[in-house]
C-alpha cells in the first residue's frame, strides 16, 4: 500500500514537473455544484509555473480556492459561462480574449477541455502579438486611406493583363467604375498607337526593371483619350505589377501651347525692328540671355560675343556710366520697372547713339528675367537740336529787333531833350536859361547812364556764370533788404515780414539776390493805388525743394492780358507809364532767379493787387 502511494506521489510529482516546463499557462478546475446540481463555481486543482507568471498568483495561493471569488472578472467577462458550457457539453473551446481585471491587462489565447467533472484550461499571453497586429492594421489603414484619397492613379495588376486593385481616382479620370476597369484587359483601353510601347514597358517590368516617366494614352468612357504618366515596379513572385500614374493631359496641352507661344515670341523677338535684350540675374549679377538682330545692328556686336556674358562688362564698355547702370538696377529691384530713361552709348564702330531704354523684370522659377527695349532716337535728337537751334536763332533775332526798338525809344526821349536843350543854350545869353538847360542835360545824361548800367547788368547775368556763390541764410538777407527799402519808402506804405522757422541754406550770389528782391519790392511800392495806403506783405517759407519768397500788395494790379509779358524787357502796363522807370526791374529779377536755378512767378487781379513769388532751390551747406 505504501509502495503504491509512493508511486502515485512520484507520478504526480513527475506530471507537475512536466506541466511546469510548459510555455503555456495550464490550470485544472473541479466543479462546485449546489443542491440542484447546478454549477455555481470552479475550484482550482492545479496551477503550473507559467500560470503563476501570467496571473501573478502562486499555486499555493490558488489551489483549493474558488474561481469567481479569487478572479471575479471571469464572471463579468462571460468566461465562467463558457467554462460551464465545456463541462456540460463536453465540447472544447478555443478563443482569444482581452482580460482587464485583478490588475491584469492582457490578451490571452484560451483553450478549454472537459476533464472528469471539471475542465483544464490552457492559455497563452498574446498581448505583444496583438499589439503588433494592431500596429500593422493601423499602418494598413493609413496606407489604404492614402490609397483611397490620393488624386494619383494607383493600381495593382497581374501579368495576365488585368487590374486587381484600383483606387477611386481612376473613376474620376477615366469615367469607368472600378468593376468595369477590372473586368477587361487594360490593353483594350490603351490608344492603338501606344499599345506596342506599352507591351515593351511590361516586358521590361517582367525582367525586374522599374519604369519611370513612361507615358501612354488611355481611353475615357466618353471616347476621348487621357495622357497618363507612369511609374511602375514588379513583384514577380506574386505575379503583381505595382504602378502609379498621373493624368498629365492638361499639363501637356499647356506645354504644347507654351511651346507654340515661345516659338511665336522667338519669331516676334528676332524680327522686331526695335533693339531688345533678355537678361537673367544670377547671384545679383546680370547676364545676356538673348538679343535680337536689331540690338546687334545698334551695338555692332555679334551674338556669340554677348550671350552668357556679364552685362556690366559690355554696357560699361559702351560708355554707359556706373551711376546710370546702378540707377537702373536699383529701380528694377525696387519697383520692377525702369521706364524711358535716355542714355548715350558708343557702339563697336565708335558711333555715339542716343537711346531711350525701358526695362521690366519678371520673376521666374529659377531667378528673374529682364526684358529690355532700346529705342534709337539719335536722328530724332539731331533733328530736334537743329530745330531748336533754328528757333533759338529766330528768337535771338526777334529779341534783338525788340530790344533795338524798345531801347531806341527809351534813348530817343532823353537824347531829344538833350538835343533841344543844347540848341537853346547855343542860341541864348540868358544865364538862368543856360543853367536850367544844363541841369536838364545832366539829368538826362544820368538817366541814360542808369539805363546803360541796367542793360549791362542784365546782359552780364544772361551771359556770365553765376559769380560767387556761397551758402546763405536767406532770412538774414531778406531782413536787410527790407530795412534798406523801408528807409526810402513813402509814409503811406507798410512792409510786413513773416518768416517760417528753420529755413534751409541756399547757395546764392548775395548781391544779385538782393538786387532782384529790391526790384520786386520797389515794383510793389511804386504801383500802389493813389490816395490809399500800400500794404506789402513778404512771406518766406519752404517745401522739400525750394525757398519761397512771396511779395504781395494791394496795388493797382495787372490786367490778365499783360501777365504773359510782364517780365519782358521794357514792358510797362498802360497805367505804369505815369511812373518813372524803363520796365527792366522785373526783367532783371527774373534773370537773376533763373541764373540761380530758380524762377519768379506772378499772380494778379486787376484793381486788387499782385503777388510775386521768388523760388530759390535748396542746395545744402556747400555750393
């Protein structure tokens, strides 16, 4: 008896050792029934080492205890009911289950078989396998989503000539359903002229070569053809072709139109009689890209001497200054256009040509392209110069005639007085008469001297350089002139000076500007209204370019018909002829202003007064 017990014990020990060596969790349960013979729980009878590792519970902790008490999750997840079914029917079960109870979060593969009035369960931890499966499925789902939404035509085909998988883009591009495309050999859809080269491409694929940039035409359901651009590779062992295509029909049509447009442009460019240049910019350096025949004729260069060369070297060699070139570059970089600037260049034959240049910069994929048009205006400028010289000579002759006519009148009166006085002096012994006529003769001689001096001054201003120019604060000069004029002004006249703050410096000949301002002030005072106080307002201001000296009065004013001639030599309005003078003061003032790069203008309302404005350019601290 003892020996049999020992043998049984050894067998149990041997069996437990075998079970503990298993890489699967193994547990054995007996059935717990109530008085109605209904299974209400299971009791642990055996637990191997792998089960302990998977559940975190030892055999000593579980054997003899009830399943639903120690691991109630089996009841919540329906596992208990499955095990009851195994015991009651004798039918084994094999399934996968995710168990998240009693601190476990594990995927198990479970196999249960009936054993006597209980069951044996075998289970594997497949959590890692499930995680890997999920990762694979997620990647597949993402790839499949990409496959479904991409606008490119994706497909898998076999070497029997049929599509096996297509994405929805095929339906929108060719108009067929996926089922219609898969139901027929794909060669049927290919343009007859492209079938042979398509077969050659398939042969190349069958030899293990990849295909890129292969194009053929597929028939749309409406009968038209779409041009497809292919990339393809093979899995020959699986009898599969993997391919992606793009519909380039519209793209190719645009390329064809662009090519035709470029051809038309090239024809128009080369045949254009106006010199034209195309240049490209690389690393801030401009290079000749193309020139037309008219440009070659203008400059005397050959095409091979220009294409690809730096424009800077060629253009500077034609006499274009660095300043002109830099201005063009800066203007193009700033606003993209350089409009109608005139330059003078010297061509290869040594001829100087006057040209109007216009440039437009356009951005392209790999940089910028500048289109430059040159209009040769040399002959036009020569004709204009000849016409200008002719008009100038005519104007000079007219001025001389007017001057002689006007000055002869101004000289004629005092000379007549001198002549008549001299005649009387030689015909009388009356000392008082002789003395009186001598005074008249002296007065007229002084008048002629003043007139001659004034004419000489005007002539000098018109022919000589500006004289000594120096930086001057104009407000000080104006105050000095007004003070001098005020000392000799009649009592019924007021002078009011207003000067804006912070006037810039002007470069002037102080004597000339003083003289011009004095002439304008005297003119305002001299032509006041009779029996009315003359108010002369002097306002000094500036803008970005000029100092403005505005002298306004409330005098007799100037008729609109006389305004255009008011600065002409010897011109005097009718009412002014009752006042002394020769009509040269405003002529002198205008000449002085123009010699300084400025001007003088007049606004007047007859009977209400006049306003003369002297403009002097601002030129900084140096002259």
